[in-house]
């Protein structure tokens, strides 16, 4: 029998884990739908600030994954969001390598559309990378991307929650001016989007330090998607595309061309976003999400309905994993702190203020994240942690990277 959180969420099976949180596939009794439930554990003030950021986000966009509800019980808290089962864009690149230009442009366009909405709301994501781009299970049909994990996002106009000079983000995706300690700006998200597009087109991970290499020699000089990617990756912020909307407009000539499906790798293998979730245990296998209960309608921008979905189909480079949701390394604070964030009861679906309230009792100068006693150099990590930074019990900074057919913690360079 599944545990029930706050009388509403039936925690069915774990689908991902971070240093201080667990993500469950859950059944929302009120909405009668499956969801992803992130349960935050332990008590840490810095992680409470991340929780405030993430639960305070309400963006209604087909390519943004934000919580639709939260609830606190005892010393734990839960964030509920749409269940996305197709793994991440990081998995997709690991499975198939370099993606065809039109397919890569489709993913990049959806990311830029999401960032345009995020920036218009006065928010900077600050951790754009393939591992934070979750994919709907669409088989060999057009891909549907969801930008996730707003745990280190920054609201424009609010005091920074990091000390001056602190660098926030994942190595390889951080803009040069951010490394130099300049103020945060939307241009830094655009740089990370460019690096992500570069990864789509090359199938390679960016170096931890320094800019990615230029386009491959076989890329056409007039390639629209490469021109956009390179404009986003300009070392000088002033030389980049001014906004996600501008970059999206520059992609328009390529997006006007039909997306041929199934898209094929250079070896002729169909590119497929398959279901990464395990089969539902009984008795949940007989349940289905009522269409009217779904929180977000998925709009497939390519205009073509998805093909038949084939769950858990193995390919020559695929790593079938249980997780289906990127997990931010979060921790929960005490129930009292959660109850007093803004005077509302602990658990609600109603829209919060446009910006979350930071309790005055919480320090706004977090420095090194709390050590993760379970993480160590050479230890295994999950695909959902790819690119995440941790600090070992001994104080060593490590990052999760793919090593062959598995993911391991290595020293952050």
C-alpha cells in the first residue's frame, strides 16, 4: 500500500533522488491524475530558499515545468508537478549522439520559447543545460521539451541570495561574464542555451572550463541553426542575441521547413524519445490520467502528431533508467518555517505572489552547499544528476558526468 502524504498524494514508487530530496511517481487524489512529487528532507536554511523559489514559480507555458501545488507535513515538504516520462535531453544526446539540424532546431526553439516566457516574468533560470530539459514520451514523433529545475533561479529586482563573486550554475554552461563576477542578466541564460544547442549538434559535452569548440568542419557555412547557436555563445555578452525572442526569430527560416519524421541519425537509426518510467505497480496500472485533469496541454510546435510510442525500447547506446525527472539538490526546513513564509496554510494550489517572500530570519549569504556524505569521487550517480555539483564530506567539489555506460562523480575542474 502506498504511503499517503498530507492525505492527498499517494507515493507510488521512487523515480529519482538527489542529495536531500526524493522524487516519487504519485497519484494526486484531488485531481485524480499521476504526478511527480518531490519530497524534501532534512533541515537546511539555504535549501529553504531554493524551496521558496521553486514553489513560488507559476508559469503557464507548454515548455516550462513548474510546480502546480505544494504541501508540508511534519518536517517534510512536497512539490507536485507534471509527470514527464521521456528522460532528459542529456539522455537523448547520450543515446543518439549528434542530432540532425532540423531536429536540434526544434528542441532549441522550444527552449528559447520557454526562456522567453521565463525572462518576461522577471526570472533568470541560471542552470540551463540538457539535463534540466525533460522530454515528453513522444516516440519517433516531434519532440516536446520542458524546462525544469528552478531551484537556483533568480528574480530580477530581488537581493541576490549568493555572496558577491559567487558563481552559480553548472561548469561548462556558465557565461564568461558570470565567471568574472558580473551581475546576473538574461544574457547568461542565452549563453547556456547556446552551449546546449552546441551539444545537440555535436553530441559532445562542453569542456568544464573555456568555451566549446567551434562548429565542425562539415557544417555548412549558411547553416541557420549553427548561426543562431554561435550568436548565443559569443564570449562578449554585447555580441550575443539580445533576447530569446530574437534568437527564436533568427531560427524561423529553418523552423518553416517541415520536420521529417522519424528523424534519423547518420547511421540511419530512428531518433526516439521512449518511456523511461518502469511499469506501474498494481493496482495503479489500471488507472489513467483523465484528459480534463491534466495541468498542462502539450502543444507540439512541429504541427505533427506523435507516432506510436514504444516504451522501454532498447537501442545500441541507450541506458534504461528508472528516473524521469531532473532532481535539484534540495532539502526541507522545519514545518514552522514553511507555515510562516507568507502566512498561508501549508499546502495550496492557488497562485502565490509574483515573487516569493524570503523569511527575514534566513541568511542571504549561503556559501558552500552542505556536504553530501553519500557522494564521493568515483562513486555512481544517476542521469538525473548529470552536471550537478556536490561537496563531499571531505570538502572536495565533484560533478556528475557520464563515464561510458554509467554516470559517476568526478572532481570538478
